[in-house]
């Protein structure tokens, strides 16, 4: 018993926690009863617990102190309180300054820093584990266990808590096998939240500087507050989970939710059937059609569907399978991308380009030059050409608007247009002189009543300006010009060889078969127009062909009974020694000839003659005169021309500028947007084009090349294992 005049120190060991309930009479007297006649309200007093002046000391106790306080309370009656030495204090012991105050009868309790006893009533009113609810919880946790077995469910020591926290953090943030950082543990959000609460409880319990260090119940209570849950229930739950994890590291929270209802898409057979059905209907996919398909008698019988599928569920299924209600993304052309003739030309183009690529300067994904082996010869700079159109009213319409914002009037249509044609390279960017004063850029206001349209003559004129700049300012490089396969770029001379419209038979007497040529004013060189505004055409003779090194005129010579008349395809082929074609048809239907048949029609045979094949365009003739090489991209292969990405980048910047209907503002904003493209971005776009080229050289088709380009973004060439990866991904 503690007398009212006694001052002393109670030291408590966690191993004696089971005796706490029996020894509570030392601190909390029994209520008044008939048997306690000597204890009345006037004479009975309760001891007051005040914070010890040594509450902040947490040194390791001596061996003697540990042995003396293993399993019992020690009450040392003293006439005057004498603080023990710091060496005898343990971070796992409670210390109270005990005194009795007969007048107030207050009982105060505070935990010493580093203590481990949770069954203490906090002075701030925070409920700890020594409440009636916690006693019930303890009984539920440990039914039928002895006192010694129950001890393992009580407040852990600092050492045990620290070890558990370390293991728990490894589960929450597992380290990467190689290098710094962590990997995703793939923990269920429900379980993750509870494990975070456990980690917070342990951290608050052992961390120096924490307001609840050593206070097991208060630490769990603060962690429960942080999780925004029912604090009383959650704090008990967190303490129970932590104690279970300390005893057995395999004891982790279990998610009781999500196991009662499972999506039907978990059935692989049903999921495969749905995917096949969606592939069959293609662009006609709707949630209603999927609902009808799943509710059909056949599907319900095959997969055991006992309840009808709603339209809302069908939409969720579509979303889960990766479908989105949106506009299609624009990529490479697909209408003729894998056509046989296109594939043949693509292989020829890449084969012609490869020697020049080997002498180009390469750049990393950061846009920095790469130093490595290069083929002998002058360094090559490849210039890609293209045209684009900017519109005055082309602006981004989607933005954050207030829900109460009033509608504003807007301009109808796209507004005025501006065409820009230019060259770009990964080494220099836009083609211009070093000081930017000279450029080959062409700016055109397209339209009948404006500047007209970009013609083959304009293309040749721009090419001449570009070659002049390159010869003057960059003579140390070998330059290659690459154009797309547009008709304006491939246009031949008016009288160039062509079997496209040739008649099979000789022309009739009094008629003249020739090719049309646009009439130009002999003095000004300008096109002559008819009264209705169309260019005036005249007919001229087709140029002579060449066979076995000799010229072949396609018109009967003077002195012949049919002098001046066009011979016709049958006579031309017969003169070349290819046999009699009088009984061979002029052309197969729609010029779709039978594969492998050599004499299917006159036009096909003449079309494949060497002199007809080798006819060069006006652009090629113009460039070859100055010693420049010209190549034409395959049809439907815009992904090989990285200037397309440059146009897109510039238009994204352009759409952010203020909208204006004025043509001078249109030109100013368009040119400013083009000049804002960083050279590093241009080089990244160039690497992307080279990645596609490398894919096609390895024999990949368009779909496979697009997949590989996305997977190895930032690379210039694909790895050697790409074919194996495509096979594993089932990309065909």
C-alpha cells in the first residue's frame, strides 16, 4: 500500500504487463463500499502521477537495472524523491513521480520518452489500449491463452518495432534488383492503405522527436487520424495488425472486398469471343450491338450467362477491352501502303538511300552529334521537302471554360489560307544561309483569285534557289534532295515518252496524234489562258524513243505513204523486234494485267521498255544539271519524311496564338511558329523517320514498323531481336 505521505518511483517492465490489471489497485483505489469502512470521501486519497523530470532521458539501462525490473513493479518509498542516474533508465520503462494530494484527489499520468506500455490513460484524454474496449479486444485476440502467451500481444519493445518497420517498408517499397529506386509492389489499394497505417504507427512509436515516441496507444491513435478513419476502432485495428506482423512476418492485412463479384471478362473464352466479334464488325462497334450479342441465346448457353447484360455494362466491357469513344488517330496511310508495287518501290528507294545515310552525321535523342565510324567520302546532308497550309481560323477550341460562361460568336469556316513550301535537314534545320538572309522558302496564297497553285514550274524554281544557296554557303557537303511522290514533283516534259494514252493502231489520214503542251507567250514566257480562264493547250509530237542504242521516231518519216502519222503501239513494238502485236489487245481492263503474262497487252509491254522507264521528271533534269541527286519517297509513306512532324509541331504553336482574320497576321504567326521549332526536336523527328526506314529494311510491314517505332522510341535503329519480339507480341 502507498501511504498518503509517501513519495516514490514506480518502474515498469513490458514483461510485467500481464500483472498490470492486478496491480492497478496501487494507482487506482476501489470505489466506496460497506467493507471499506475506513475509506471515506474525506479521508481517502488517490496518488497523483506527474511527469518525471527524467522523462526525456532514454539511455540504455544497465544489466543490474534490467534484472531488477524484469517482471514486477518496484515501489521505492523515499522521504524525498531522488532521481536515479541516467545509466539506470531504460527506454522501455515507464517512470512516474508519485505523490498523493489529499485535497484534490487528481490522478495524472504521462509516458516517459521511449516507454513501451500502452495501457495508460493519456493526460489529454486520448484513449489508449487500457480501456474496457481494449480489454475486450485482448480477450478476443487471445482466447484460452495463458498469461505468458498473452504477453506477446502487448506493446512491443522499441527493438521489435524497429525491426518490424524495416521489414514492412521493404514490402511497401521493394528495391530494384540493379541500381537505385524501387519497383512497383502491386499491392491492392485496400491492403496498401492498412500497411501504410501500420508503418505510420511503428514510425511514430520509435522515431526520436515524435510526440508519441514510446506511447503505443497514442502512436496508433495518431496514425488512425492520418488515415481519416474511425480513430478509436482504427487505432485498435492498427495495433492488432502491428502485433500480428511482429510475431509473424507473413501475417499481412487481407482485402475482404472484391471477391464476391467477378467480371465475366475474367473468363478467357468469353473475352476471346467478344474480341473476335468486335474485330468482325470493325468500325460499326456500339454498346447496343455488344449487348445484343451477349444476350443472344447462343452466347448465354455457351458461357452460362443467367442475367441479361445492360447497355451500361457493355460500355464498361468496351472500355476494359481498350476501346474508347473518340476520333481515330492519324498515322501512316493504309489504303495503298502494302500494295505490291509500293513495296517494290519502297525497297528500291531504301536501297538507293542507304549509301548516302552511311555518310550522314548521326544525332542522339537529345539532339547531340554522335561520333562514330562513317563511310569514306564527303559528308552527306539530306534535305526533305514538303508543303503545308496554315488557316487563319485554325485554333485550339478545347479549353477550360467556366460553366456559366456565355457563348461567343466565332468566324465561319477556316478563313484565309497560306501555303508554305520548304526544305529541312537534321544538321541545319530549315534551309537558309548562315545569317538567315537567303532562303528557299516559298510562301503562296493559294486560290484562283489569289496566287494560284503550286505548279511544277514553281517546284523547279524553288529547287534552283535551294541549290544556289547550298553551293554558295555549304559547298563542303554533298547534298541530296528528297521529295514526296506528288504529281507536281514527278511531272515530265510535255513531249516525254509515255505509253499511257498511245493508240494501238496507226492514226487515220488527216488526223494528228500528239501530246498536249501548255502554250506560253514567246516573249514573257507566261502561260496563255483561254477566255474561260483555262490554260491554252496545243498538240506537239512526242519525243523519239531509243532502242538498242538507236533512235526510233514514232511518226512515219517524210517520203512514206503515211508520212507524219503516228505509227501506233503495235508498229512500234514490231519495229523493236518483239513480234507481231496486231492480235494483242491494246490494254487490259482498268490496266490491271494478269501477273506473270508477258504479252497481255501492248500498253504493258511498251510501258516496261527501258527508254520508257528511264524517262526523268523535269525536277530531276533541273537538279542533275547542277550536280544534285534527287530521290522520291514511296507513295503513302509520310512517316519517312520527318518534315511532317515539323509542320505538326509548328501548327501546335500556331493554334495557341491569338486568332485573327487578317492575312498579314496569318503570315506573321505562321512564320513565327516555324522559327520556334528547336533543332533538337527536328533531330528527334529525323531519328523517328530513320527508325521506320530501318524497320522496312528488315522486312517489316507497316503495322509491324509502327509497333516497333513506338516500342523503341528514341532509337534510330531497331535491335536484332525485333523479329522475335514481334512474334511474341503476335504482331503480323
